[in-house]
C-alpha cells in the first residue's frame, strides 16, 4: 500500500470535514455582531430574537468544530514526523501566538455569549459577542499564517537538528529543520495577508448564505416571517458586500500566486506552454498526455492581461516551470480552482439581483429566488472546500514550497514524499481512515439532526431587557470554565 497517498488522503479527509465548521463559526460571529448591534441601535425586540436563535446555531457549530479539530494535531506526529521536525520552530511560535492573542479572548467571553442573556446587560452581552467574534477571527490568523509560510516561506534559515550537541544523522542523512530568524517576516510572508483576507471573506460569505438559507426556508413555509425577513435582509447585505469583495481579493491572490508559485497558477489555468496572449479558460478538461485543455471555452489574451495588465506579455507554462518547481496534479488543481471561481461569480450575480428585488420590495414574493437561497448555502460550503483543495494540491510536489535566491535559483523546500514518518505502515493508515470515516459520518448526521431540531423549533420570543449586577456578572463568567478546554483546542482551525 502507498503510505504517502494514504497519509495524504487521511489528512484531506480529516481537515476537509473539520473545515465545514470553522468558516461557518467565523461567518456566524459577524452575523451575531450585526444583529446585536441593530438591536442596541433600534431597540426592536425582533433583533434580539434573531440574535438568540443564531447564537444557538453558532454554539452547535463551535462544539462540532472543536471535536473534529483535535485529530489533526496527532497526525503531524504520527504520519508526518519529518515534516513536524522541519516546521516545528515555525508552527510552534505561530500556535503559541494564537493561544495568547485568540484563545484567552474567545474562551473568556464564550460562556457570556451563550449563557449570559439573562445575566448581563444588552451592552455587555454585545461586547462579549464582539470579543468572541474577534477571537474566532484571530484564531484563523495564526493557522493561516503558518499555512501561508509553507506556501511562501520567509524569515528563516535551515540548520541541522542537534542531538547531544552534534548534528543528528539518520542512515547517513543529516536531519534539518527550519529555524526562525525574523518572526515578523515569517508572519508577514508574501502570501499571508492575501490568503488571510481571502479566507475571512469566504467565511463571511458562508455565514451570510447560511442565515439566508434558513430564513428563506421559514419564509417559504410562512413561519417566523418577521424574524426571517430581518435575518435575510441583514445577511443579504453582508453576502452582497463580501461576494463583491471576494472578486477583488481573488484577483490579487491570483497575481500573488503567479509571482511566488508560478507552477501553481499554471496548473490552475491548464497553462502547459509558455505563450503570449495567454487565454483565460472558463472551463475545460486538462489532458496531461496531449498537454492541452480539451472541450474548453477560453477568453483569448485575458490571462496575460490579468497577470501582467498587458495581453502581449507572456505567461509561463509548465514546460518552462516544471524542471525547477515540479508539476502539480493539473486536472484536480484546474477543476477545483474553476469551481471556486464559478461559484463566486454566481454569488455576485445572485446577491446583486436579490438586492435589487429587496430595494424594489419584491424579493419575498419571488418564491423561486427564495428556493435558490435555500440551497445556495451548499455551494458556499463547496467553494470553501475546493478553495482549500486548489491551494494545497497546487503546491505539490512540495509540502514546504522552495524559494528563489538572489541568483534566481529555486532552493530549499521540503518535498511531500520526504515528509512522511518512517514508522507508519500503509495498513495502519488505511485502518485509521476507515475508523475516522465511520466516526465522522456519525458526527455529521448528529450535526444535521441537532441542527434540524433547532431549525424546526425556531426562534424564541425575546425577554425584557435586564441590567447588569456585579454578582450576576460573576455568575455568568464562572460558566466559562466548562468551555475553556474546548475553546483551547480551536488551534486546529
């Protein structure tokens, strides 16, 4: 059995299942801040009703996200020991910063958000909601920084691993590791800010479409109509803004990828040959044997224009890039990238059209539009997942991408095939895949069951506003102890 393939499949299974929940948690956090802010501003009880309902959904997704994220930490030590030794200094500092800047903030206010409605004032509860929202966003900062460093590593040098003061040699090979020389250069590596903004916007879009999905379902069923109208309207505003923002972010991200990972962009676009007036494919079927994109529809010169701002400029192809950078799996990179982009364009059109209808006062009369938004959330999940697939598959065959030195040479990096643990067999990995598959299937159906129960139950009427007393605040704060350990595992997000 191929240990490398099975280990990659195992990590893909666990992280893709886990990644259903963190973006949704981040996106719902922004929705909660909006709803509670509107309640404090307009003093309309319906906003409090909406905020309470979505808080329950937020807590459910947060809990499942924590449970599914624990597994990934163990895989670094079991399946990817060489990789862990190589990046340990970098990941250790990033995750330590995550614990300091994100976990304490998030865990300190989570109990107040979930259980503090009748114990603290609306203003303090709003403050707690902001802190939890910021905590979830900050949690995503450091894991994205660590992953971005793998794509565009900076601020480090390669040194031998020492044992008893001497270089550690295994079967005649000196074991090496990346050691940070500049922490902030590592944090602000060339791709981290582009990728971070792209991840955030994707999460915000998912949260908005999730709220619109459930709200549209209520409107179609004639249930909780006022609650659904307010929730849908607010989510539509956020969804429209972030769908347009993602278009801009995606363009900047693609230019950054071409600068630092040109072979990845070539795989994204099926660019087998270096050429001027390079076409931008809308869809197609890359064929590695004929080295062309079959059955495709392309816009002539558009890839050259998007990359260089000039249709006459050449775009490097895999024929030129492969000897130095390697060749990623082109078909999977191409399809996942184009599916993500296609969903993004669809969302821009859909949200702008729905915004126009809302402005004209006819949105909630268009049942087919509401049905579209009921199911459109599934595409938001797909877009987040295939975006991750494109980013990770496109960097192959590297697990830590090489860099270009002052002489223009491609140096450093760590090949995925060299990052495996020596002591793990294919049978062991296959057994764990089957086990995780069974457990995650049960967790998925549990999530759907509880989620459906909460949706069927619907929102509860708002309570009368209460004021904060010091003793009540202490009671609410003491409730965070039970959730502290769970929120501390949010590092895997």
